[in-house]
C-alpha cells in the first residue's frame, strides 16, 4: 500500500524536486534522502515483519510436532484397545462353540434316554403280552410261589438294567447342562469385559477425533503463515527493486544534468557544489586488511582489523562532497552515502555510529562515522562501495 502510494505520488514529486534542484541547485538532497529513507523504512518494516512471522512459524511448527506426537500416542492406544477387544471376541467365539458342543451332547443324551425308555416300554409290553395279561395278572397266574418269584425276578432284572442306564444317562445329561451353565456364565463375564473395552474405545475415539481436529487446524495455520512468509519475501524483493530503481533514477538525473551543462563543474552535482575527479583516499586510516574483496557477488570491499580491534575506528570521507544518506538500514546497518559530484559517490556501511547527517557538506578525509558491526554483519568492519553513475565499481581503481 505504502509503496504503491510512493510510486503514484511521491515518485513524480521526487522527479519534480530533482528538476527544481537542477534549477536552484540547493535543498534537493534533503528531499531525495527523505524519499529514500521512506523506502528504506518500508524495507526495514518488512524485515521486522518477516522476523515476527518466522517466530510465529517456529512456534506453530513446535505445536504441530507436539500435537502429531499426541495423536500418534492416541492411535497406538486405540490400536492396543482394539487388539484386546479382538482377543475377547475370539474368546467369546470359542465359548459359543463350547456351548454348541454341550447342547449337542445334551441332545445326544436326551435321545439315548428316549430310546432306552422306549426299549424298556417295549420289553415290558412283551412281558405283558405273554399270556395276554397285566403284570399283576402274570404274577397272579403264577403256578407257584417259585414261579411267581422267578417272574418277579425276571421283571426286576429287565427293568433294573434299563432304569439304571436311564438314570446314568440322566445324570450325565444334568452334568453336561451344569457345565453349559458355567460356560454361559463365563461368556457373560467376557462379554461384560468387552462392553467395558468398547465403552473405553468410544471415549478414546472422541479424544482421537478432537486431536485430529486440532492437528488439522495447526496444519492449516502453518500453511497460512508459510504463505504469509512467501508474500513478505515477494514484497521485500519488490522493495529492494524499488530502491535500486531509485538510485538508477537519481543517477540518470545527474547524468542528464551533466550533459546539459556547459563545463560540468558547478552544476554536475547540484548539491555539494563539488566535482570529484575520482581520486579517493583510504576510508579507514590505519587499517588495510581486506577480509572480502571486490567480486561480481560482492561489489564492494570489506576492510577489517585483521586481528586488531577495529571497533570505533574513524571512517573518513574518501573525497569531498555532500552527504545524501545517513541512516540505519537493516542490511547496511548505520551507513553514510556521499555524493562527490562528477557522477561519483561512495558508501560506508555497518558503522557503530554516524558523525554526519543528510545534507551536510564534507571535505576529503573528514570523519563521517565510526567502525562497527551493525546490520547484516558478523564482525567489526567497513563495507566500502564506490559508485560511478550509480554503478558499483571496484574501489581499488579509484584510490590515489
Ligand atoms: Zn561487504
């Protein structure tokens, strides 16, 4: 939003300010620096937003891991419970089979009893049939006491064998029925245990569902914050491109101004009234160690202490000119940029503190800042850039 506003309104205003500055030759540095500062503040704001977002993301991811572990534990618990229920089901099935067996055995005994009773009846019938008479009649028709006794004995023998057998079968059947009752009681207990486990399972399933819901919510939050991260990264890239564009525009204006001027001396800068010839002095007297040289990836030189403590060492202007930037930047830290005229400018980054402010005119060798390690830096050093018409060049080409 802020940047769009800048594009639409501030940028044309800046161009206008530049045009005015070319005519009047004063006061433009402040306007320019203010616009640049605004862009850099936006960049810093995005940097902070990203840091806050990263913290949020890390917290959410920790929560997500914890919740996943909790859910895994619940799943394992549920699996264990299901295993127990399966075991009880198997036990119940086996008991049911035993009950079936007992039923069959009881039925078999019953059938034997029925058959024996039938046989006994038939035998008795056969006895009755002899002489066409009832048992009493058979006995009464006995020819003698001996005969009667023999007949009674015969009856006894016949019935005793069968009644014994029937009694035995009945006793067996009752024993089986008792066993069956015991098995049924056992089954009832197992079924009760199963019901309890099933109730536990129902409770656990509810906890499991809630854990799953929370996890899904966390997954969603993580995805959202990650998307936010991507958005911030895009905005940062855009902000950075706009700052690059700002410098490009700035130098294009300066170049146009140089071309339109006759001698190019007094109007080539329009701010400091100084035109550099590109002869620079060393920016940190007394320190010459180069910890990172100029390359396509690092279009600057890093001057470090090389074992000596460099903190607070004076950083001096490489040439005379006017301070166009003196501020904090998330990456450069405290830094100063000086416009020397003639298309030359220099930049001094990571300072512990600054000794100049925007709009100030400085002379070659004047202390402008003090060495430090602010911004994107891991130790005390000076990051020094030389720009010629806005393009960063190897500083070693310009030291006198
Ligand atoms: Zn550097």
